[in-house]
């Protein structure tokens, strides 16, 4: 069975797009209701916390900022809420 050069080009390209779409969904921000619900924060990970600590129209975002000997240092800031409020 032989493949044409066109098939050899399109199959890896389409496979790459499918892989990128799946990995983007896995990296999407998570939303939790309390900051204590964040158990294992990884370096560079962003988690949104809907605990009411930020002004209306904003949500708290906790980020794994840097690595220390004690673990990952968390940084929290209020960012604009995109989309409807989730329960």
C-alpha cells in the first residue's frame, strides 16, 4: 500500500491539530469555590477561585508563581470574569 505525498502531508497536520485541541481543553482554567480546595498547585498553573473576595465582575486567580525549597509559591490577583458566573 503506497501513500501519496499529499496524504503524507495532511495526515500529520490534521493529527497535530487534533492533539492541540485536546491539550487546550486539558489546560483550561479550573474554577473552585474556596482557595483551600486547591490541593496540588503546579508551577505556572492558573486556577480561578469564586469565593466572593473580589469586586463585582471579577474573580480571584491563583497562580503557581515560583518554586522554592518549601514548594510552589502562590500568587492571587483579581482578574475580569469572562462569561457567566458558574456554580
